[in-house]
C-alpha cells in the first residue's frame, strides 16, 4: 500500500513475524523520550458490502505508482487468486483504504461500482480487494483512452444524466474522471 511516510524508518522494531496482533499503539515515553508500543488484536473495519465473486488479496498487488489518495496503478503478482492467474503482470487500478477511517469513503464508491456493474458505464470491475478477509477496496480494469476535452462535453453531460437516473452522485466531475476510449466510448 502507499503510505505518506516511510514508517519503517521511524517506528520502533515491531514483531512483524508474529500473527498475534494487527494493531500497534505507538507513543513516546515522557521520561526517556523513546518510542514505545502496545500491541493488540481486534476486528478491523472493512467494507461490509461484499458483492463481487472475486476477492484479491492486497498482497498480490505490486504497486507501480500512486495516482491519487486511494488510487494506485498496480500489476497482479503470480500469487494472485486462481481467477486472475491468467492476468499476472496485467496493469490494473487498485482503489484501497490505507487506514481504517478511510473505509467509509471506499464503501460509498464500492456501492456505486456495484450499481454500475454489468452496465457500459465506467471501467470493468475485476474484483474486490481484501486484507486477511476484510474488504478494503476495489480492483478495476484500466479504461484505455484520453481525458475528456471541451469537445466531449455533450457526452459527459449525458453520462452524468445516466448516473443521476441511477441515483448516483459522482462528486468529482472533472475532465480527468471521464475517459474517452476508442470510437468515442466514454468511461
């Protein structure tokens, strides 16, 4: 996953090889100034709406580059699920929550992709991304094409009307979120 800081450089040594914990609370000792940690195991929040038949472990995604806060360009590793072994090395878009508080945002987007699944609107959903069983994001096929321009405004308006008729509000209508593919198909 893409993290804003290189945490490995600043964290105290943690027992990463022990499967007995999934949460670390790190604080600074007020007397010594040293970092201390307290480990615990608890159920982490995830996207509760699991609707896609394919679940992909986030450890099977190899990051190529960050494309936004929740968005990464990735490839599927050879350890991917059986359904995606034929796609090993294929570039995909992964939209994932990095922190528990980000789940709510991805849950909304997950619902929108579920409503669009099977339509010709948007990129094809390849699966949902999980971390030890909890769903944390969605895996999308890359929609080939270019960002929309002023000449595509009528198509973009029509696409938004279709979304609104499905009771979906986009929330970030900018030219880079409309991809014009071959033959003028809008994604």
